[in-house]
């Protein structure tokens, strides 16, 4: 097993070198062939990339759901580049797919290509991330998480937990990538929720860029600058996981001395929650495949769909995490 | 006044004076903001405090910047170091995560050897492109910078690999004689590079290649071989830095590990006073540069500067550092201010001073 892995690594090394040579050629290997001729619904989907475990689970969910729903999926990986995504959407239009869905890499700059899709009569569904187009008729619906709600759920749980507290509760916040929608919205939702209790106070708030290493580095300084931290609110699991190490190194017990609330519920985060190191996670589910397929069928059939559809999500306490962990997909 | 300036001239004329001053000013500003900033205590048998954090966190950057210094001294540049950090960390963590006993020393050493070996091969690939095939260094290493990120994600299958290995963790978080192991490794690497370049003719040869590769070749130096070598050394440094980064958080993130560290490393080299045009280099300056960059980052967190303005804050400090270091700029400022007491000499002679 180990030697096979080693072999894989070496093969990967060579593949990478080959890849470097043929970078110009890659991109839309999945989009060839004709389509739209038979009665099977054809869905063209352009994914952001494979930047995180969350995104990989998102991709898997969409692929599996398409297969289960009998939908022909044309999948494109944009590798975090808007131009790749625009190219992919134009390809989908040329191939006359029935429905186009995509997770926009960035918020702006989509009007032209969305107009082309509209002119071609192909309905578009946005998943996970929104676009800032003024013309809302350019796409049928936006299926994704409500980040404000996630922040609010996290805040509401804390308000509930600290109802009896008489003294001030010092909160530190690890924000996501500065300016990104999830960071802005989760911050906003959380701040609104904790306003219900004047004892709850955010004493420090910094960007950890959604990364473990940065979350840890920021937490180290938080701990040194603020001797009495009661609560950590991290905008994703990874930053919380990084902060765990900083808290332990400072001689404190995560989950007990410092209450930790995060968002996402990826596997490592759920494990930490089940182990009692985290206290609460508001889920941000990547498993929107089945909902997307249902929507695709509806818009194909010309049915009216709401302009905004939320992903089905929940929250986890330590006990719920223990119960849910064995069946987690990501 | 004039005699005072003259007395301090040997000090202020030293090429490392200005970066060192910047570092001291930053630490002082932090101490004013929070008096406990510089305090260090012993916790669980090792030193604990912000200065220790700065040293530990700057270790990977010091390593990468050391390799970068040599590459830049030959007139080249290595953009692939960030991706190499990610690849080496990913390979090591993948190997450890597959093992039955993650705490076994042999597993960890095999993982390190495997990852280090792959990094050397990739460094040789860079060297080959630059030295043998003659591609511009910025383009040659750009290939691996882009493809390497993909390669790292291929190895991790797009996931974050979490490991639970005591020995591997020690590379990033362990302590020896109460000091973080990471900084000891970085200092050891720095001493090794310094010994190799300053106690032998190697440093001089590197500088001569950077000054004029063709002239060096005609003088009997195998320029190509030296250029090839520095890319391999740079990759080796990046690999060790990659181990530290992944060990620091016990996980390999192919997408985020070492992201943009090539830019920080280039900045550290420049702050340290090495010219991007190649030629003379300063290892001590590079280390100071790396410490300045890490202190800057820590300052943002310690002072809780708003994330939306922190990038601007960093940029302003970097510009200030670069301006202070520029002899032309300093000469202009002092000429304007001290119009009545003109400075007799320009700052040309200081360029002749050599320091390791």
C-alpha cells in the first residue's frame, strides 16, 4: 500500500511536469461531444476549483446527484479563474445544453456571458456564491447558503449559553478572507445576534484568511494581548482548528477555558466538536447536489422557482456531532 | 553636531544598520502599545511569549529567503518556492497519514526523505530550465509555481490532510533547550550557507556569476553549474520550510501552504540589501528582512489593526523601510535638512564592505 502511494507520488511528479508543458491545452476536456439531442436533461456545471475539502465535497455531491437523477452532467473545473468559467459557459451555450449552473469565482463581471445564455434561451442557476448583476433576470435562481444566518445561529447559541452570565463575556473573532461574502455576512449575522446581550463583547477581531496557519498565528497574539478570553468565534472550522493549537500552547483547555464556536462542519471540525474541543458548529453544507438537480428539472420544465433558495443546513452541538460523525460525507 | 555624526558614521554606514533600526523601532512601537509585548516567560519547560512566536513563525521565511538570496545573487529569481513548500509538506503528510504508526520515527524520516528528494528533483528541473536550456528564470520558475500548486493538490486530492504525529509536529512546534526547534533549524541552515559561501570561494563565485555570467565563464568559472546549484539549494530550503509550515498546524493544505511566500522571500532579500540585479548578497540582511516581515505581520495582530487597512499599513511600512535604506534618498533628506552643515562625502565607500 505504502509503495503504491509512493509510486503515485512519483507519477504525480511526472504528471505535474507534463502538465506544465501542456498547460495551454487543458481546461475543457469534459465539454466535447454533442448533446441535447435525446430526451435526457443536460446540465452544464462550472465549478470554482478544488481549493478545499468543502469544495471537493460540493463537486462530489453534484456529480452523484446528477447520476442518481438521470441527468447528463457536463462538468468543468475553472481552477479559480473567471476567464475559464466564462469560456466554459460559452461552450455550454454552443453545445445547447438544457440548463447551465455555476459557482461564480468572483461576484462581478458576469453580465455579458449571462446575457448570451439568456439570448440562447438557456436558464442559468447560481450555486453557493452570488453575482452582483443589477439585472436579476439574467439568472433563474441562486441556490446557496445564507451566510448571515450562519453567523446569526452561532451568535444565538452563544446568547442562549450565556444567559445566566452576570459579568462581561469577552469574545475574539477570527474573520475569513477580508472582503469575501462569507466573512462579511457571518460577521454581520453574529454581531447582530449577540447585540441581544450587552454583556457579550467582541474584544478583538482579525482576519485569519480561512486558513489554519493564519488562524493559529492570530490566536497566539489574541491570547497574549487579552488575558481573559471567554469565547472564540471563527468564521470557519479550519481557523478554529489552528486556534486550538495556540490555545493549548498557552496552557488553556479549548472547549472549557475558552468556548469555541465555528462555522462549516467539515470532518476535522466535527471531530474536534465530538472530542469536546469545539463547543458549537453552524453548518455550511456543500451537499447541494440533490437540490440543484431538482431545480434544474423544474426550470427546464418552465416552472417558476423562487429567486433565492437556501441550502438545507443545521447546527451541531457536541452530542449531535458524536451522533452525526460516523455518517458524515466530508 | 558634525563630530557626533562622524563618530556614528561607522555604525550608520554599516549596510545592516537601517534594517536593524527599523526592526528595533517596530518592536519599540509594539512595546509602547502593549508593555508586555517583549516579555518572555517559561511555560511548560520552554520559552513562551511574543518574541518567541516571531522567531518561530519567521523560521520558514528565513529558510526560503536564504535560498532566494543565493538565486537572486546569480541574477535569477525563484518563483516556485511557495509551490515547493506545498508539495514537500503534502508528500510528507500524505506518507505519514498512510502509515500505521504515525509516531514512529522511521516513518517520519522516510516521509521527510521522500519529500526532500522530490523537492530536489523539482529544484533540479528549475536549474535545468535556467542553466542548461537558458529560459529566463522568472518564466522557468513560473512554470513550477503554477503547476506545482496543482501538483500539491493532486497529492492531497484537494483535501486538507490532517496528521497526528508527534515527531513531525516537533519540526514546527518542538523545543530544544527551551528554544523553538524551527528557529534552531533555520539558524543552522543559515550558518551552513554562510560557512559554505563565506568561508570558501563559493560566495565569491556566486557573486561573480551574478555580476556577469559570461565574464565569469571566460574567467574559468562554470557558471551554468553554479546557477543549476542555487536552484537546487533554493528548493531544498523551500522543502524544509514546507515541513515547518505543515508541522506547525499538523496538516497539509495543498492550496494554502506557502502561498505568496515567494513574494515575502523576495521582499526579505531586498530589505536585506541584496540587489535584484544580482551580484553582491547579504545573508545577514536577508535574515533581518525576514524578521522584519514577520514582526510586521505580528504587529498587525498584536495591535489588532483592522484587517481592511492592514495591507495598506504593511505597504506603508515596507515603503518606509525601502526609502530609509536607499542611500540616495537619505542623502537627499539630510542635504535638505542640514543645508548649513553640508555632508562632505557621499555614501559610495560603504558598498565595499562585506558582511556575512
